[in-house]
């Protein structure tokens, strides 16, 4: 079978015979892939001109719903991908992480739409007052880069590697060209086939290169984004490409690193934490046969527990059945290909020159249900390094397979330093029930690690584990790990947006951002804004309320009703040394009374108020002062119907500006209101 590329809106085979692809379990050729003859420049132009415009026009809400639809579709057909995933050497669990973990990234990013406005661009942060009278302000918007995301991915997670990246660029409004590693591109190819066939994405939003992408960086521009996952040497070569430098192209690198797992001194044999540690290290050595950029390569343990850790881990490794992942009882499959076996073997031999193997044998091991000479199988290898500050190969050489080294430490500062000798990692973990030990390690080690997991019996049952990057947390790391950062919830999406400062009058900035800016022109709402449906409300529409005289009786009644009898409200004799000159009204009374002023009571389109954002009490209110409210439509966010029977509605954020008889603001806040649509279709 020839695994075709998806370019310029059609499936095309590369010229020539292409690169042979093999089943890593049986060694049989399963097809060929090549990209010779593809015009990468045309593919980028197609992405920018055809794929980008519809994505850029979508709001974040629409993009999120598109991702949700895609995630639901792929989840409904997830079983299609498992049979082919086994050919990569993956067990059922390995495949679950890759396939369903990847789809989970789509769901997670789709849910992020709730953190963004109902706009095609993002309004970043708060407005900056740039003049004394407030007639000149500044703000920031972030718009989708008008280019394409080029994702150059590694071989180990052919589904997850693609989905975790495109989920983010699609949410940001950018199209993608995906280049999976040719070795396992057949699984990515199947996933892309299903995505394209679903017609959920706009045409041009996704293109696929199964063969070599050599030369694609010659065509990128400053508005494109390039991401790379794989070896540090390849990443550095790509990062130094003249076009990357000349065009100042954003380049995110996530490189394999020498990740560490540390055992706390309190986690002695017999404790839950000791057992958790052994289980976690075993898992990270054998899942995906150790072919994970986040796998544990260095096992850092107290020097008095080295023998116990070595024994316990060796016993577990001995029970790990290697073989065909489709056979019951097999716990570790094969490496992705024969080339990986050769590479890992070479690295093991290099490491063996400075430390000794305490478990495993490159040549002698058993395989269940397959021929180890035909498949890409390897034994787990456990090293012991007795002098890790002198014998430093374990801090510099990575065998990208089921290979790890036990390293002793004396005091926690040694453990910190040993972890840092890896010169930057994607993830580090410490297993301890002593939070003071955990804090000492985390504060000392954090600058050299992209993520740190603190594991103990209290979180172990629900922990996602050392090796699992989560879509809502950043993934990446300093130094050897590439110096990049991806995912991270909203943070990841912002990487694909261009931040631009904007300046002008608050009314102008309101018009530009579709969010009311304080000091901008207001239009008195007629009828009352609570009489209007979602579609009828305009940003800047305002209800100016009647005033209310605050009395001492109000303060005392509210104190009785709420139970809040704080001295500043109730004891005038206790005010010496405070900012208050007399008994002051409760802030929450002012907020409650403001609602009484701006609410229009009869039943109408308003369904409910369900939250308050950014509430600030800016000036004391004393008995005898009057308050009134300017109630202004600040922002509108559409909502999808959950079902046919659901009410069609949207969210309106209102600015609540409570001011006194001198015209000065005493309280400023934002309430979130759910309002029915006039059109219920």
C-alpha cells in the first residue's frame, strides 16, 4: 500500500517507490510512503489562502464547537485505529494513551472556548489609562497569525503528537501542515483520512506529508509557526535554518530529555510511597517500550535504599512479558522499528562503558508470540551508577527505549543537583509524603524542568503520572528539552496569536474590541435593558438608575441579616488607626443595593445572574451618602444549545459602576447574566 499525502485538497502519492514501512512486531513490509514531487511552497500558499480565511473569521466559540464535533466523531470511531496501532509495537494501553489521549486533547481545547470572547480575536488583559482625564487609553488584542502552522512530529505518538498540536492552532484560527515521522506515518495517515472524510474542518485547514519534508522551511514566512518534536540534534539543525532566523519565525522545540524520578528519604520499603515509586518507574520504563520523550531515564534514590530499589524494580521488570501486544498477558511491545533497536543498542553500549547493568540483556531475552529477530524487540535495561558526579554519561546520553539508571544521593541538595545535571528536562517527579522535602526539591530544581510531579499516597490513585503531559498544563522544558512550551490551556493558544497594542479614546477602543471600555460613550437603554433579548442588546447600552440614600439603619439591618458585624461597620469607637472616619457601609451591602437599583423585576428575557467578576470597592460609603448605578452592557458571548429542547440563549457581561453623590465610583464590578434569545430556532 502506498500511504499518500494530503495536499492542495486532494490525496496524492509521492513520485518514485518511497520509503518502505514495516510492522514492528512481524518485520513485514506494510506499505511505502514518499513525498517526492510535492510542492511545499504551494502547500503553504494553499494553507494561507484557502485554509486560513474561514478559520480566522470564526469566533473562538465556533472554533471550539468545531473541535468538539471533531472529537466526538473520532471518539465514535476510535476502535478503527487500534489494529494499525499494534503495528507500531504499541500495547493496548500504549495505544489508548496515543489514540484516546490525543482525542482527549481535542475535547480539552474545545472546552477552552469558555475562556475566550465570542470574537475571532482575543482581548488581552485590562485597559491601560494613558491620560489624566481618561480620554486616551491603551489595550492589547491578539489576532491569528495570517500563516500556517508546520508541525514536524516524532515517531512515538503518531496520533497524540498530531492532535495535541492541531487542536491548539485550530483554536487560535490557523491552518496546519503536519509532517509525522515517516516510520509510523501510516497511523497518522489513517487518522487524517477520517478527519478529512468527516468534512468538519474547512478545506485547507489540514494537510499531511507522509514522506520527507526536507525543503519546507525554505518557504515559510514570519507569519507561520513551526513546531518540532524529536531529537535535540535534529531540532537544533532545524532551528538554525536561515529562513527561521531571517524571517524571525516562531519555532517551538520539544526535545527528548533525561527526565528523573526522585525517591524521598521518607519513602522507605514498607511505605505506600516506596511502592508507588517502584510502580511509577516501572510504568515509565515499559510504556511504549520506553519510547517517550517524558520517560524516566534517571532513578535518583537515597544511597541507603539503592539495593532495595534495585531488587524491587528488577523483580517487577522480570515479570514484564515482552511480545506481540495483541496476545493476552504481554505488557511491553516492540520499538517502532529495527533502526530504533540499533540506535538504543548503541546507546546502551556507550552507557555500559561507565556504569554496569543490573538487569536485562540486549541479546538474551524472551519474546511471546513473535520472532524477536524479525520484530523490533529489546529487553528492559536497568543500570546502576555508583558515582554519578564522576561518571556523567547517564546525564548526557539517552537511550530512547526501556533503559534507565539508578543513581544514589545523600542529601536533598545532592538530589537537586543530580536532577539538574541533565541540563534541562521536560518533566521530573519526586515521590515523598514529606511536603517540606517536596518543597525543598521543587524550589531548587524547578528552573531546569518544564513540569514537576509530586507524588504520594494522597494523590496516587488519581494522578495522571510522571510521563503524561496534560493539555491544560504547559509541556516543554529548558536546555536539552528544547527551551519551548506548548499546550498549557489558554497559554498554548496564545502562541499562535500576534499581540498588538492599540491606543485611542475609550469609545474607539470599545468599537475595536467589542467590549465596553470604562469612560466610553454610553447609550441609555430604552426600554430597560432587562426587557431586551440577547440579539437586541448593544455593547455600551446603559441603564442609569435612581439614587439611594445610605443610612445607619441600612448598615445595622444588613449586619443582622448577613451576620457580618465587623467592627468597622458596628463600632465607631474602634476606628482609630484605620482609614475610616465613621461607621462604613458593608461592601456587600453596596453590591446588593446596586442590584436592587438596576434590576427590572418583572419576568422577561433575563433568565438568571450567575456570577460576579472583578468586583472592587474603591471608596468608603458612609451614612448620609447617596449611591446610584450605571449598568452597561460590556460583552456578549453566544452559547450553543445543549439539545433541541434547550433554551437558545447567550451570556451578557454587564459593567456595574456604583457612584456617589460626588460622581466618584465607589464600587466597580462585572456581573454575568444569562439572557434568552428572541430567535429560539
